[in-house]
């Protein structure tokens, strides 16, 4: 599945959230990640982030898609983490 994840964590926890998300997804820009992920890894990611967040102050939004067949991605302006098609 493909996911887009946004988070808004407090200053003391934002670094931990960044580190966790980078293990599973591709960083797009400040507090935004995207990428292919298995159901099991998505569950792990949610658990890890939930354990680090203060549910009274922080928020996490995850959009899930079965596939990206009918979607397009457009970046206007500076792309903070450009994806290369070359390996």
C-alpha cells in the first residue's frame, strides 16, 4: 500500500518522530513522509509514533491508498527531497 503521513509533534518529540518515520518512509518535506509500506510495517510505525507522542498536544494524520494507479504527484516550487529515477 502507499501512504502519505503528516505529523505535528511538540518541539521535544519532533526529532524522535522524524527518526521513526525515516525508518519506514521517504521524507518529502518538514513533517511529511510518503512511500510504499506493508500492512505489518504500517502497524509498527503507528505503534512507535503513538508511544512517543503526547496525545493531548501532538497529531498524526495518515492517508492510505491501495495503489497509486489513478494518482499524480505535482511539486510546485522547491522539492526538498527529489526522487531520482536512477539507481
